[in-house]
């Protein structure tokens, strides 16, 4: 089913049941399958319903007016019910996987064979929405009761078929706080290096779900323990063993500190979660011991490294820009109580301010515990709440050009200074701004 934040559990079920009923009325078998069944048994209400059937794709397209053939070769058709897409897939068994992702051949088959090709037992169950009962060929219901993540059949075969399943094992283990069954876990550790065959986009998507899920710290720790973290984010494993000055970081090394920060978030905003993960990524390469351990300019290097990592993982330009800004600025908050009012107002008005503020708070709580700058900023945010912190600038780049100044990097500093003066009430009109510029030359 396509994501739809407005549809309710009851309405989603009603629409999906309509599809199942219509398939059955035409002589076909049809069930709900996968994560929705798992979540139902866990008493968690999901609206993401997938349907499995013995109807062939051409049958599905004939029986429903609005369909999209998204994966005919794999038996997958989207059926539209109102504004919601439901994935309707034909029961199938897969041939060989030669690329660690796609089967070379697909054979339409039975529910039993379809369940056997899926990843984990807790995801391999069917639900009969008419009889309201579980159909389980893989022992998923029992594993769900035990609270365990177990690959269906031979875990080495399941992971060979699709290497991304190793990351999914970690994500589910962290999300549900379930241990990974021993043979499944061992297979992950032995095959971890092979995750490199998976596209960066698919790796990114799994990381995003982990970091914005209920247990990001546990996710990263499990990735580290299995060897997957070294394979996909070696820059993070490099933080292990990088000691910090105990007067500021009594909690331990950079990796320990970062994990403590991740422990403090749950179902967090993506920008904040990534900023936490990467905020000290520059420390291993900038560590120097003089009068004490120092990490000079680790924020600047960390920002560059963060951009490189996020580009490698194919994040959007907007996401990269925001996270890089958080990493770049995370040391600047120590100076906020000495900032001039205009610059402080610009900082509070910035798009990433709330993420930077929370990053700072969590950073302090996970180290020295001093929150004076955080409290100062919260008070200032409230003090400035009724002011327009993003006014139309009195002085623009075009004004500077009209005044005979050649465009260049210096424009940014001049315009920032003019805006600071405007926010401080020292410039109140364009004429004031132009005269200020002339006087400052």
C-alpha cells in the first residue's frame, strides 16, 4: 500500500478487504501478507497492507479498473482504491539470484512456496481477512511469541538472494527489541562484507529507518557487532578508541559518546538523527595531544566528511545541506552568549536552528552536563518570538552592484553585516542601509 498518513487502520482494512473479496468472488485465493500480519499479532495498527493471491497479473488488471503494472515480471500490480495503492502480488517461487538482489526467474506458485522465499519468519505469515485467521507455513507465529528474528529456511541462502536482508535483520531486531537467532546472526557476521553489492540508495533507506526508528543506538551497535557498520560506514567505526579529555567527556571515547546521544532519541527527525551520528565524525583525523587531547577544527572537517558520506549514500541535496550545517555549527553554540544581537537573531531564525539546539542539548547531556547555553537560547527564542527574524533585507546584492561594487565573496559578509544592523534596529530604511555602506567604504 502507498503511504497515506491520513487513512485510518479501519479504512485501510476496509479497502483492502474489498480487493480480497472481489478476487475471491472471481474464484481466486487472496490473503494479506507480511508486515501487516506481524504488526496485527503484535497489536500494532498498521495501514500498510500487501495482498498475495494466485491470480496472475493479467487477471488482476482485468478485474480492477484502476491498476498500475509496476512489476509484471515478478507478478506485482498496484490496485488503486480511492487515493491509496495496494500491492497485489501473485504467489511465486524464485529462481537463482546472481546479483544479490533480483531472481533470474520467477515461477508463479502456491502460498506455501511464496512464504518459503520471504526473508524472516515473522514477516512470512498470511492473514485471511474474511475468516480472520493466521495462515503460517514458516513458524512465524511461534517466533513472534518467543520474540526472535529468524531467517526462513537457510539464512545463508536467504542472504545470498538479497544481501539487504542483513540490514533488515538488524532493523527488525532493534525495532522490536528481539534477539537474532544464532544461525541467522552468524550468517550475518560471515556475509557482512558482501553488503557492498547492494546499491547505496537501498542501504540509505534502511539506515534512515533505523535512525528514525525507536532504537537508533541499538541499531548502530548491532551493525557494529556484526561487521556491517565497518562495511557501510567505516567513518563511524573509526571513532572507536578515540579518547577525549575527561574534564569535558567523562563518558568515554567518541564512539561511546555518540551512542549515548543516540540513546536519547526515539522516532526522531532525520536531520537531528544524522547530525548526532556525524557531529564528531571529524575527531579521529584531528586528534592531537598537547597540553590535553584536542580536536582542532573537527567541526569543519566533520562537515566535509558528512557531505561526502551523505553524497555517497545518495541523500537529497536539501538533506545534505541541513545536516552539514548542523555538523559545521555544532561548536559555535558555546559562543552564543557573546554573540551580537543581530547574529543571534539570524541564528535563531535559521532553518536548522531547532535541530542544532537539540543536538547541543543532547551533546551536553551525554558529556559534561552543562546546559547554560541551551537555556540561554531557549530564553532568547521566547524573547524574540513576536519579532520578524526574517525581514526583507534593506540592502541587496543588486544595490551593491548599483553602488559600483564588483560581485564577489565579500558580498556575503557585507550583506550579513547589514542584516545584523537591521535586526538590531540600527538600520530602518533602504536609505539608511545605502548610507551605511557608503560610510563604511
